């Protein structure tokens, strides 16, 4: 099977998403580090995290961070695997399904962790 990666191959959206999520990760990771490790007297406790996650703003920030990290990381894994799987369509479908299932499971697990914290 020949892989067409030229014009019209359908990969532009995901190529662009990889770059956009990479750019978004930098300020999000920096903000996460500052808020979690510097502004909390260097000790992260459940109470501090629960207090922060009780606000809608921090819920949104954490869900955004979760989404960007999963999109960037899992697509990165898929891009690396594509280099080795171009001639094995059955294995590509299987691994893509596994990556998509893992991504969905991790996203749901993250939402289950973030959303229940209330005011």
C-alpha cells in the first residue's frame, strides 16, 4: 500500500493540530507549574487541590490542559508509529483503534477526576 502524504492526503488538519497543541502546551504547562508548585508553599495537598478545582475557572483550565496534552501526546505516538506501519494496514487499524480507545479512556478518567469537585 502506497501512502500518499502529498497535497490532498487529509493530514493537514492533524499536522496543524500537533503544532497548535504544542504551542498551547508551553504556557499551560508553565501556568500549571507556577500554580501547583510555587504558589502553594511547595507542598501540594488534597485540600489545596480540591479548593482550586471547586471553581469553574480552574475546572475549565484543567479540562483544557487535559485535552491539549492528550491530543498532542497521542497524536505524537501515532505519527511515530506511522513511520513503521505504512505497509501493514491491518496493524495500522488495530493500533489506531488502541490509541483512540486509550485516549478516550484517559479523557473520561480525567473528567471523572476533575468535574465532581464542587463549591
